[in-house]
C-alpha cells in the first residue's frame, strides 16, 4: 500500500497531461527499444524521426498511462482491471510479458524527468510494477500464452 501511495504522490503531473506524457513514453520506448515498435502495428511504419509529436502515438500513450493510473489507484486490488488487459494483450496483441518490464522502466524515466520521481518513488514504482507484471504473467499462464 505504501508503494502505491508513494507513486501516487508523483502522479499528478502525469495525470494532468496524459497525452503529452504518453507521447513521451512511447516515443522513448520506440527509440530505446526499436523492436517494440513492431508490436504496435499501427505505428510499425512510422520513421523514428516522425515519432515525436505523432498524435496517434500520443493518444495511445495516454491510454497506457490512464490504465496505469487506474492500477495505481486500485492499490493492489486490481484483478478486475488487469484481467481484461491480460486477455487482450495475450490473445489479441500477443505482447510478451517482458515488454511490460521494458515499458515500466521507460515510464519510470519519464516520471523522473517530468514529475520529479525521486529514488524512493522509483523503487516504489518498480515494486508496484513487479506486482502488476507478476499478476499479468499469472493471467497469461492461465490463458496458455507464453512468449
């Protein structure tokens, strides 16, 4: 519970502009981990130079961060939020679980830069994401998805 509260203390700036922060997250993800871009078919053909400021990328990034906000505010009681996400990411999108770890670190960097996430907050976010990702992984296994 304390980890969720710690991260939520820094969530305000992210929540105030999901679109801007979401665009930063996905642009950084694709720049630092180019192989992840192909996991988003709508963005696969966009050149690296054209990623920043792309409205569709920012909109999808906003969706990602809004969902993370829901998970944070659930403070561990997130099964009803996580289950549909696990089903869609396993069966429809086929996103390997490791990619959640990768995007978590990108989100952490953006929050450090833009929301002042301090070292204690960074550890709290890593702890929270470890729980969320473990629960996603368990749901993936129940669905018979492993990649």
